C-alpha cells in the first residue's frame, strides 16, 4: 500500500535549508520517494513539515533509516532531532 513519511523539523534558516533540500532531489528519487510536498508555518518559516510519498511502507522505512538521510538533514541546517512518522493508505 502507498505510504507517506511525515517529517516535522526546525531549521536554522528556511532559504538555505530549501536550497539544500532541493539539491537532494536525485537522492530522494533513487531511494524510493515518488513525490514530496513542503510546508512551513506562516508564523515561523523555520518550522517545516515535509510529506514524502512511497509505493510501500517498507520503502518509507528504508528511507527513514538511511544514514544518507540523517547526513542530508544535518548538512541542510535541521536543528535537533526531526520527528518522523510513517503512515499508509487504508
């Protein structure tokens, strides 16, 4: 069943984070992300919500545990530990 990885995080600054996020497009696609959406709080552009879509829960789990994802988050300016939640279509 299709799955969604929901990422809630705080970033140091939105614009540099977004540039870094966009630069990892190929990494996301190579690791099973079929689509994504990015949202920010209108009151605080450093509070982000990212939805990443996958064909299966297993693909989402593999991506969430990929060391490359953790490194990409660190290098993009994510502050602290992001909250990751995997959901599936029912």
